[in-house]
């Protein structure tokens, strides 16, 4: 398949569309128009068509999209027809919260390991099959569990060190919750998450008084 | 000021620009071009100009933007020249992690109260001035602390009830981390946060093999 430079915003909207389609499937809806999807998620129907057009031709003129087919297609585009094995490094409050975050497992992201350096945290059982392990087992666990995605939830001052270890162990994609700007090789995918961006959207709308 | 319908993606990029400008201020940079901002944050310079154009004329042809002025302007647009008082309802792992998340305070969001129904959690001290309080004080604390933003981190089955209480107490904007779709009056700003969207971006890029 040809690789396009797909805007990140498009990928994020695909996530949103897929959630809406899940709901429609649950309601037994068979066909849906771009206008109906647009209304359901709060974007324009032109945007829906443009987003989907990046990935080829879907739908039938006058009939719209078959809900189940479109859903499967989007999930395949997002790589969610696979299950992804995830390691979290940093078993503080945020790391522990993410380790048991239901939304991850629901979308095929399985947290297989949660590591920390703190002896007080090591051995803590977070779920039936998830116990905090020492960071010394990082490389071994990445290989054993076939980890593709690493989540960095350590404090800023150790974030780069942890990142280097994950990259060296062969983890191809990283989600960084630490406040530090991380350096990774070109081949590694890195995404920084700043949770305050969500609050800033609220602050903007509160200040401007524009509706949702 | 005239209220435009500003795309959410633009607001989120303003957040990103402001962070980059903070860094430039720290480095003592006085003027910056849209091209330099674009390069610094990984978007096109046309995008930077388009985003800023929503809010009027900035910058001087051939000179670019004054870094400090542009920063102040963006912070004002985002409503971050104010400090916002925040209440979190749900002192589980995620709620507790958010309550002490440094990124919030750095951007002017002050978590003034953290509430829960669980007697085992009530009284837990998370920071010097932050102790878990019973949910019965919700209305009183919203008024006393002049809370503008509520964060919902309770389980799905109590999320709507908590939301109703926050709305009734006069909270104008809500961030929902629960998996439940919440109903709020038109006048209340609601944003749902699904942390798995960030992982889905990684999954997409891993599957497509496109670079950052």
C-alpha cells in the first residue's frame, strides 16, 4: 500500500469515527452517510469524506458506507486489527493509573509489564497478571513479551535514560508523559503527551465563550 | 471581541506554539519568523500563519514576530493570563495522578479540591495543601474556591451523577476521563479525554511505517 503523509489530526479523527461506528454497530445500523457520521462526531461531512479519501475509495454513492465494512477498514488502517504489547516504565501514580486504564485493553493495547526502580513499589500487584517489576528486567521483558510500545512515566531527570534503554531493547514507538524533551533515533516513533492541553482547550472556550 | 468558530486543532496548536515560544524566550531570542516556529514544532509555516490569522494581525513583514509579544498574545487567547481553579472528582489512581500533575500548575491550572466517596481515601494527603475530601462538600468547595473547571475521574456508573452535581454547583467546563458519554446543558463546555487515542497514533505509524 502506498504510504502517504497523513495528517495527525486525520488519524485522531479516524479514532473518533471508529468509536462512533462501534456505537452504530451496537444499535444495529447497517448503512451510514458521511453526513450522519459527521453529525455524530461533530465535524463537517466534507471533513469525513476527505479523511477517508486518504485511504482509498469507500462507500457507494446514494447508499453511503456499510457500517461494519467501514469499521473494519478504519481499524485496519489504525493498525488495531493487531494486538499491541505495551510496557510502562515508572510505577508512580500516573504509570499505575495507565497500567490499569480500561480504555487501552478495549482497543487492543495490552500492558504486559510495569517497571520501576523503587524497591517499595516493586512487587506491588496492580492486576491479576500485572506486578511491578525491577527496571533491570527491561530488556528481557521487551523480548519475552514482544513489546512494541513503551510508555515513559518516570520523572524528567531519568526519562532520557529510560528512553535509551527502551530503544536499545528494540521498542519501536514511545509515548512520553514526562515533561522532558526526549531524543530518539529517526527510526523510532515518539509522541509526547501533555495532559494540560486538554485543560487549555477548556480555558480557551471559557474565555471566548464559544459553544462546543 | 468578535467570536469566531475556531477549529479545535488550531487551539491545540496554539498550546504547542506557546510552549515553543517559552523555550525561545529562555534562549533570549527576540524575533522569530512563521517558518522558524513551523520548523520548531513540526507544522507548515502556512499553517502557523493561518492559525494566528484567526486572531488578528501579528508580526511585521520581513521581521517576523516579536517573541515576547506573540507569546503574551497567545497566552491571552488561550485564557492563560488567568489562573483557573480546578476540582477533581474521583481520587482513584488517575484522579490522584492528575491532582499532582506538575504540567497543570505550570500552565495556571490550580487543583483546589479532590473529592471521593470512599472513606478509605478521604483524608489522604496528596500535597501540602491537597487532602481528599468527601463528595458531600462539592457544592460548598466549588463556591468557596471559585472552581471553573471540573475533572471527572470516577467510574462510568457514577460519572453522570457527579457531572450533574458539578453543573448544578455552577462549574462551567468539564473534562471527562470516564468512559461514559455525559449529558450536560448547552451552556456547559464538555471535553472527553480518551488516553488510548495517543496509543492509536503510535499504532497507526507502526503499521504504516511512516516517519514522524
